[in-house]
């Protein structure tokens, strides 16, 4: 009955120039269907079995271990969203968008898609109304512990998360390196640097620099054999620990990508103070995150802010003024905000 109603509404078509309010809301509500479809084909590795030539669903289903009819219905829907192209009744080929779901794509989004379909993420959204009422994140409601405590006990889901972060780094690295000049930095610490993808690219561009990736033991353990790490030789090393307790000494600059937005203001002050304790007088702190602006548009920053509301303990996307206040509370001063070609910015802070 619902689909029949939708079909009877000519404004429901996704390409309609002026959809009705009813159609707009239905499109928003059915967005989760597409998200789960993308997550499913990513988890099955469908894109790894496709190329520029058409392939029939029966063959694909055999290759990925799926029911042909079910896979066909999912791919038909995703073809309408531009992930695949339907070339005949039961055949598809991959599009440039779909190629980002390949495991070996330079800017692969496969693990992000898998992460967003993992239980720790999905279960959190079951509690979202209560999150809005109470401010308590959905992961804590579902598991009785925060997201990082959950991932520490779920190695497979943690691997998806870490590979997702590596994928993000691949997307933002070149714009980041074009936006910020690291000349003068001798030893750089990437706090919460995961598998070291971002730091390794910085070291590649600045051959006289050395660096250290600092993250939790279970994260660092999976980083050593990564190709981007081995290419840096002895110029990169890993150290494990909690940034709430300490950060490595002996660095003249510290950077964090997508770290502060995971945590409440109180948590962020603690992290920044640990860095400030080790920062030399002429040192720098670089925070790579989105900055929420006054724009009324539905930006990625606003959507990611809702993700932080649902999944983290007090995490949020912040405005420039909010970042400045955080820095000031830790004895730092926001000196400049460097925009990149992506939604991310580089916020530079120095000791007061």
C-alpha cells in the first residue's frame, strides 16, 4: 500500500524539480534503505567482482555468496542511485561511484560502508529518540560502555573502523598537504593517528621530518605491516597509550584528525592539556576537522554532528569560536584556520 501511494504521487520521483513536502519526507525516511544496501554490497565485496564490462547477477551472486534475486533487487535500487548501471534485465556494470567500494580503490569507502552497517553503529540508532531526550549516546545505552570500549572487545568491527579512518585519510591527504606548510617541523606526532596513513604521507613530502603515531595498543598492533608505513622506514615509529593520560615527548608539533569531535568539551580539554604539557614554546597543535559555519544549508558537518550525537560520549562538530575556547582552556591560542578543498579545515594553535 505504501509503495502504491508513493507511485501515485508524481512528485515522489527523485529527479522531480519541485517535489511535494510529502515526497521530500518520504525520500528522507527511505534514505536508510539505500544506506543499508550500500553497506551490504560493501560487506559482500560485490564491487571487487565487477569492472567496466557488464556482469549478470547470477554470476555475481555465486562469487559473493548471495541469493541471486535478493542481490538483483538491491543492485537495481542502487543503480537508480548511481552506484551501478543496469545494462540489461539482470546485468550491471560498475560506475565511478561504485568503484569507491572496491577494497583496493585509492580512496576506498568500502570499510566506511561496512562500519556504518556494523552492530555497534546500528544498535545505537535504536535509542536515538532517548538520546535526544537525555543527551546520552546510543552506544552507551545499547552496550553500557562507550564506542571505543566496545570496539576494543570487537576486533572485526574495530578493523572496519580503523580501515575506514585510513580511507578518510586517503581522501583528505593531498588537500591537507596543499593547505598547510610543515616546513620547520622536525618531529611530528599524530595523536590518535590510527594506522599512520596521514603521517606517512606528510613524511613522504617532507623527507627531513620524523614522526610518531600515538594510539591505543589494539590499534597500533594492526599498523606495522601497512605498505604506507613500511615505505617510511625508520623515520616513523609507533607508540601506544591513552591521550587522556599522556602523549609522546620530544615532538615540536602535534596533530589530530577527527579526534576532538569524538569527545565532550571536558574530554577535549584533557587531551589538549596533555599535549600542552609536552609542547615546546614554538610548537604547534594542528586539528584537522570540519568547522560548523552559519550556513543554513544541510552540510556534511551538520550530518556528522548527528553521528557524533548518536555514537559518542559528548562528541560534536564545532564552530570556530568553540574551537578557540577549547584551545584557550588548555593554554593555547587559535592562530589560523586553513581551508582545504574538502569540507575539512586545519586549525593551528600555538602556546600562549
